[in-house]
C-alpha cells in the first residue's frame, strides 16, 4: 500500500509504504552452534544453511523489523499456509473500509483468566469441554465421580448459558466424545 507522501527518490520501505508485511515461509531452527538449520527430510534431518546469517542474528533482525520498523512478520510452514494467511489478510483489508474496522476496539475480557476449580481444570482436559461446559457440568454433576459416571443423555442435555443469556445444549455428538474418552481412559 503506497503512502500518499511517497517521493520516488526517497529511500526506505517505511517512507514508501504505510503498512508492510513480511511472510517467512518454511520451518527452521537453530542448532547447538547457533546456525540456521532447515529440515532436509527423514534421511538427512535438520541441516545447517551454509553461508547464511546466524540464528541469533536472524532472530534479532526479525525482532528489529517488528519493533523498530513496524513490519508485521508472519511465519508460515508451507506455501498452503502462506496462501491462507495472505487470503485472510487481503479479506481483512478489503471487506470494508480500513477505518471502519472496529473489532480491535472491543474490550478483551477473556473468561479463561478466571480462577478454575479443580473440577473445571480436570474436565477441561476432556474432548469438547471448554470453560462454559466445565461450569455447566460442575453445576449439574457436582463431583468429578458423578461427571465421570453420568450417562450419555445427561451429558447431551447439559445446557450452557452465554454472556448474552442465550442457552446452548452440549448435544449428543459432543457427549459421545466425552463418554467414549472416559470409557477408554478410565477402564
């Protein structure tokens, strides 16, 4: 996106563009000697990239681009992930006027920062059970033992209340996942 104050003979990407994204595609890691390594397949494993920048220097350069130059850096694993990211980025920028986007202004008040009870902490490890379901399960079953031995129909009828005061049933498909998990895990 070109800035309206762009002057052709002016150096620097921040002067030329008002928003800049850098997509870094591909997996890499640092080895014990601080070299950047890429995966060469199951036969060769992780091998150093020859003649390149060291891993600490690469990481510092990426951080510098983000913090000092205001570049949005996004790592992706492969071409499919890059295309997916660029598609979402394009849609975010073009689905409405940039100035009309307001979702970033909504107060972020995640329920997940609440203190969990031991019951909630335990059942949230079961498939399909998040915070709202764990609260409803604790209210309905009262104890972990009763939750673990409850029949499928009791789990299916579990009802969660949202912050908008609407009610949602856990449902049979989700209840089946929980019950199957419990049967396999606690034989």
